[in-house]
């Protein structure tokens, strides 16, 4: 399939609308035809080759640099809403029950000798190295692929996943205050026990992450994550934590032994090669990473918009 400039231009209103609603977090300026990013990587991820006119237009559009880019970033930040959203309910009650049962059959592995928490890493984790996370399972099972597709379609997500990270926590597990990787859209579906999840605000980051409790975090908002809820946030812009169940007045065992969370992420090649910590990346790698992330997102939107027209 050859994408014409017309095709790309017709997508702009939708892209702009998503950007205004802060479903894109950009750390580099837009460039390319009419503000649409056209990167080298795009050639690999787009369904077909980019047309000659677009290639020429891309070369003709100079890249924004320095203060122009900063100004643009500032404008985006000022118009943006909170970088998180809570969809409740996201799954029907019966679907949440079935999914919990199915997840209980999955090959959970204990994390760092802590019996209160187990994990599974499906797909491409962003732990540095060719094999990724210990015990990573490269093939995402079909039932989770189907769920990932539903999650991606949520209006706050609009991004596919190549890494599905699952946590299973007993009441004595907590989430220590932290941020997730820069620019990453992180949707999470929770199942089983219901616990309060705390987002936004600040924490004392002079305390090492391993010593940081949920108590260090003064959140801006708290949500009781019910079975089947979806929480979506932007990694670097949303501090998050969860306290022990014993300290959570809204804790609801809900007839289950665990809280299960399923997180849908996109790991770029740079993240896989270098790990998620940006200060270890070169400027070129930052650019490669952002080009890939955006191209994947834009491809997804383009394809889903096309579907919307057809069906
Ligand atoms: O289990 C959760 O809801 C969140 C876990 C988390 O913050 C993470 O894996 O980065
Ligand atoms: Fe996190």
C-alpha cells in the first residue's frame, strides 16, 4: 500500500485532537508534512512505502531546534490535562472474573525472593539485553493479545503493546512511589482484590527507590481500582504508589487472594538495547526511541481510523 500525502493529511485532525487531549507526550518537536512526524523508522513500520512527494516534503521541512522546540513543548504542557485517567468499569464484571481465573493459570514467578509478589513478562520487556527480563516469555498468549487490542482502542490509550507486564500481589505487597519511563503510555487493568492506587503529586526522591514507601508519596488523586478497571497514565508525568492493604481503608478482598495488574507497554529497540534509563542513552538514541514510539502510535491510529471508515 502506498500512502499518499492526502492520506496522511486526512489523519491530521484526529492526530491534532489526540495531541490536544494529551494522548501524545512529545519531548521532541513535530516535523514533517503538516506537523506529522515522518521518521526513517516509519519506512519499516508503515504498511507500505512512503510516497515520493512525502519524502520530498519531509526533506524540505526544516527541523525545529532549540528555543522553538522548548516553546512548543511548553504550550503543549500548558494546555494539557492531567496525564492520567481512570476508566471504571472497563471490563464487565463477568469478564473480570473469567480473566482473573485465566491469569491464575499463568506461569507466575516470585520477584526477588518476595513471596508477596509474583510477575510474568510477556513479549519484549525493557530490561536491557538480548533476553530481557529473567524468565521473559516472548510469545504473548492470544487471550492477552485480544485484551491488549481492547485496551489500545480505549480513547485514553490509542497505542498498541509489545510488552505485557503482569503483577500478582498479596495484601502485604506495596507499590513503592516511582515514575515509569518518559513518554510511555501505561494502561493498567486490575483484577481480583480492590486496592487504592495513588497517582500524581510528588514524593521525596532523595530517598532511594528501594527505601521509598508509599507513605513518601503525597498523591494528587487516589482511585479505588475495582476488578476490571483501567488506569492509564504517562510514565514520567505521573508519580504512583500503592500502600499495603492493611493501611488502605478501602481495601476490598472481593473474595480473592490476590490483586492482579496487567500493564500494556511498548518497548522500543533502544529501550531493549540500553534499558529504560535515558541518561544512559546518546542523543541519537533518544531520537531513535522517540521516532519509533511515535511511528508505532501513528501507524496504529492510521490503521484504526481506516477501520472506522470501513465498518
Ligand atoms: O501493579 C500496578 O498497578 C502498578 C505496578 C507498577 O507501577 C509498575 O510495574 O511500574
Ligand atoms: Fe510503575
